[in-house]
């Protein structure tokens, strides 16, 4: 079997395929994990209640039973990736739980698996880390699965692990030819940008900016090849500006349970919550402006001595949340165009320019890395 899995700081998205590249399962679940120290607290009476315990693996893993995704969120004291720290996602206990917890219900014992995963550019540029992670992924992993009132043991043998950086994954994702709705949305976008056809194949020097929950990756391509020397990771994403807003509000004794709850509040249309939403928007506004300034300044660094990119392309769930970038028959729309305005202003100041400046529409932006990883794994 084959697996393409984008383990984001907010959401996990993936595709599980058989050896003939036929889709077995489309995966999407929150990046959340809860540990359970005693089996007597388990409730796995249905197929929706799945717990796992990694009992043998070279990967870093929790020594106890874990619930992942939506099941974890429904339990107290669930864990998320700490976007305020500089810890790596590669070979992280939460990463391992999210990897196996999502796919275990679909696998039989003695499954051989090829996987494609992505890591932030800061990790990809760390000498030896990607090779070490790849070697640790490859091999046997024994998992206990608690489901449907039964406990079973499965052995997963990862025969091939492909690990690329998130910027490259986003770029590959734009070549997805399977999803007609996605292709139609991109064709409409290119039309509104004044292009007669898909312009990507013509780009030589371009930049992919992947704004996630906990990192922002800037992948530079020169002569159509990824250039790590001018590529950067900002160890902040959309989740960080939410955490900063929560910290600001706390100084005035205003609290909210988590950044997931804040993000939900900011997008609510519930009339009863509009006053609360308005109050929280006041705390988010300054942290958003600070984050946009940091992203723009880092984009300027990627130019180096050059004065032109064929394109700057924004992707990622954080970009969608930040701008509300979308396209329809009437044109391109953004709920908040501050990012594009500030970037154009600073480029003009420095006498630098860009041929096309655009983003992946919000309904597809968060899943673009998973599309790219699927392109990778189906071709091995």
C-alpha cells in the first residue's frame, strides 16, 4: 500500500492507496493526541472510537495508549504541536501517534507500506535530519489497535519513506490532474490573472510561500529547481498569531480554551457570538499585523541580489485563514488583502518586482501539500 500524509500543526490530511494507486481512504483529522494511562478508561465500542498503542518502533512514540484526531479532542487534556517552541516535527511522539492512529483502522496485519511525508524547510536544511528520519521510518512497527470491542495487533513494514520539504510538496500539488474541481478552480484563477493557460510550466525563478499553523516555509526555485540556499522557514504561522492574541487578552483577564476555539470564533456567523467575536478581533488585529510584517520581510530576503521573480505563490491553511483568498466567475476575492498590499509596497520601495502574485483558493489551500505528496508517492 501507499500513503501520502501531510501532518500539519492544525490538521492532518492524507490519502491511502493500494499498490495500483486506487484510493482506499481519504484522511482528514485534527492534529490532536490524548494519552490514556489505564485501559479501564477506554471506550472503544464502535468503529469510530479507535485507540492505538505503539509497542515496537524505532520512531519516538508514547509508551501508553493514545487517541488521535477528533476522538482526542473529545477527551480532556489533549495535546497539540507546541507552535511556540522550536522543536522538530520529524520523529516527534505526536507525529508518530498521528501517523499510525490515522491509518491503523484501514490496515491488516503484516501490511507493507510506502509513505511520502513532508517537513518544514528549517528541518529539511538541518544536516542529517531528513536522512535520519527516513531511516527511522523504514522498518517494522508493531501497533495495538483498540476498536469495536476488540484489541488486535498489526505489524506495519515501511519499505520506502520519501521525505521532502513542505514548499516542494505545495509546488507538486499544483500539478494534480485528477480532481476536476481543483483544476477548474485553478483555470479560473489563471484566467482572472490574465493568463490564457496554466502558466506554471513557464516559470523559471519563483517562490512558494506556505503559511501553516506553526511555520511559514519559503521555497525558492531557480531554473525550475529547488534552491535550499535562498529558502527559509519562519518558525511562526497562523497559530502563533492566535497564541499571541490569547496572551494579549489574558493580560486583561479574557480567556479562551485554545487557539482552535479562537479560530472557530473568528469564523462564526452565529448572531449570539458576534459581540464576543468583535472583542477578540481587537486582540488578533495587532498580532496579525506583526506576523504579516515578518512574512513580508522574509520574502524580501529570498530575493537576494535578484530583482525579479516570475511568480510568488501562496499556499497553506494559514494563508487561507489569513486572507480568505478565493475565486469565482466574478474574479479574485480576499476578505483581508493586507498581506498583498504590504508586500507590493515593500517590493516597490526596493525596486524589486514579481510577474504573478497569487494564492491557491482557500478551499484547496490547506490540502495542497497532501496533493503534492500524493503525486510523489503514486510515481514510485
